[in-house]
């Protein structure tokens, strides 16, 4: 299985987009938008900011396992 590590996060507050490399060994629960400086947290039911605001789900979800 090929795991994609690049995901583009879109800030729900200002719409700023930033491509990031996802960690493979931990969930990223907080993310600060570099444009508006708001701190993003996962939406209810999601495990991390990539699953909520990214173009690609986090590596554990891509693998079909539970996230952190």
C-alpha cells in the first residue's frame, strides 16, 4: 500500500492553503494557520487536523487502522 504524506490544509477561517508533510508516528491535533494565526483542532469525529481540513487523510487512516 502506498501512503501519501503530503496534504494541503485549508484554514476554515481565512481560506489560506498550505501544503504540509504529515507525521507518520503521531497524530497532529493542533495546527496554527500561518496567515490568520488561528489554531485549528479536528472536527468532532476526526482524529487529526489532516482528516478534518486536509486534502489527504492521515497515514493511519489511509492504512485502514485506527488513528492514535
